[in-house]
């Protein structure tokens, strides 16, 4: 049974790592890996392949950056001949990036079974490009694997036949649990002169936050106060760096001694940085899940989340981008570090294995 697995952008790599590992161990599945090249910088891509032992891609489509239409269309154009040549039994896509919907569309139009891992998540905010990718991908998928109960419910509400939907747990957490010991050995804290619990970690890259200088400015107003209290380590996404350089906000950031910009961190270093942080501030989806398992307070600088289990069972709070609200949540959350939380159902390191078993049964 040949399955083409698609990975394109940074958050896909930790998911595909767990799946390639489980498929590699399965006797029934022959995995073939396609990298679309949506992310291409060494620190956004190759570093993750090396650290997570992901096999080198069988094909790299090398699409690079572009507008949503250009990037999506270019991935489709380049993926179609690969699919025709490989003639797989199924195509598997993960997450919600442009590579996910682009390859999904090509597969279904050629009549190839489409599998979506991390199906059913909904922020109910259609201004997010990822929300459109999620809705569209789920609508055309044959087999849908959910990471949390809300995904199963959302798909049922949208009328998806329950026979094609499976709650399997979280493949990103498979990778976290597998690599936690290795990450503990990272020297990043020493390299940056940090002590455990003595700093905050920050990531920001959502267009709604960093492309709009008013919103980005409001977030910086809060960071200005926090960095006087706790140093903030900020591995900066290329998109965010570009926006800082192109506006006055860059100068404001330079004026904050406690806000330390570093290059995008590798997987193991970032896992270590999160694990030992007093608090994490982010607009990422995956980090809400990772901090849930690590038991580290997380402030999500967005108005909504497509991962509600991280707030119900985890340490995550949806804070938005209002300066005062961020500061109030920050002060409140500082008191809560070290609380033990019950992991969400099936976030036990075996999600990819479950997917391999179900696929073996269903596609045979
Ligand atoms: C994409 C995903 C987003 C995910 C994020 C993680 C979509 C719609 N968005 O957003 O869901 O959370 O990845 O990073 O798929 N760039 C580089 N080097 C790279 C990649 C990008 O410099 O290796 C720069 C380019 O200027 C590019 C910009 O970053 O134009 C944005 O990249 P893009 O892939 O379009 O979207 P992300 O913001 O990374």
C-alpha cells in the first residue's frame, strides 16, 4: 500500500516525523515523502528533518514563497505529475497550511483516496487563511483523523459520515514525547545565559498580528512592560522580521533591552526553551498544544483557538491582542506555573501508530 505523505511548512514537519516513523515500521505501508518547499530556509526546514530523523524527501517541489493563489496553484501544478507517476493508493496531508489544501485538491481530482491528519479543528474565524484550508481539506477528505474531541464534533456538525472519522490523538505530541529527553540535553539556556523559570518565550507570525502595525503595536505595548519584569526570548519568524524591518516597529523593538530576538530555533532547542520558560506567549497553534503537555502557562495572543482542549484540559488561555488584557493575563498566569494537568485523551505518544493500524485495515 503506497501512501504519498505531504509536508510543506514548519509545523508540518513534527507531524510528518511521527507518521513516517510509524509507517516505516509497518509492514503494510510503503511511505513516499513529498516536500512542497513552502518553507525552504535551513532553519525553517532542513534543520527539522535532521533533528527529527525524517527521511530525506523522495521529491522536493521547491515552490517557495508567493501570494496564496500563486503558492497554492504552483504546488498543485508541480504535485500533479508526481502523483500521476507514483500512482499511490492514497495521499496523506497534515495540518492546515497551503500545501495541505493544494495537494489534497490534486489527489481527489485524480480520484486518489485523501487522508487528513488533524482534521476537524475549527476557529470559526474565516479571516484566517488556515481556517479556509481546514474547512476545504476536510470537505474533500475520505478518511479524517482528529487530534481532540472538538474535531470529531465539528465534523459531525458539518454532516461528515462518522464512519470516516477517527479520534486518534495528536501526532505532534508523539514527536514531543519521543524527543523530550534529547531536548533536555540542549545547551540553549546556557548559550543564552538563562536560568530555568527566569524568562518568557515568545513567538508571533500570524498575518492578523504581524502584518497590521496597529495590532502588532498593541502587542509590543504589552511586551514593553513584561520585558522589564522578565527577559523575553523571541525566536523570530522570517515574515515577522521582515515586517519589523519595514516599519517603525523595528526601532521600538531595538529599544527594549529585555526583548531578545534570536534566529528561528531548531526543534530541540525550542522544546527546551518552552519547557523551562516561566510563561509562553504565542499566536501559534502547535505551541498551545505543546505547552499543554509540558504544563507551562501559555497566553495565546489571538481572539480564538481551533484547539479548545488546550484551554479545557491544559494551561492555555485565549487572551487576544489588547494591551491591558495581555498584561492582566500575564500577571494572573505567573501564579500558575507547575500545575499538573491531565493530558487530553489519547495524547500519549501513540497517535501515528493508531493511524497506521486504521489505514492498514481500511485501505487493504
Ligand atoms: C505558514 C502557514 C501557517 C503556519 C506557518 C508556520 C499557510 C497559509 N500558512 O505561514 O499556517 O502557522 O507557516 O511558519 O500555509 N519565508 C522565508 N523563509 C521560509 C519561509 C517563508 O523567508 O523558509 C518568508 C517569506 O518572506 C514568505 C513569508 O515568510 O513570504 C511567509 O511564508 P508563507 O509560507 O507564505 O507563510 P507563513 O507565514 O510561514
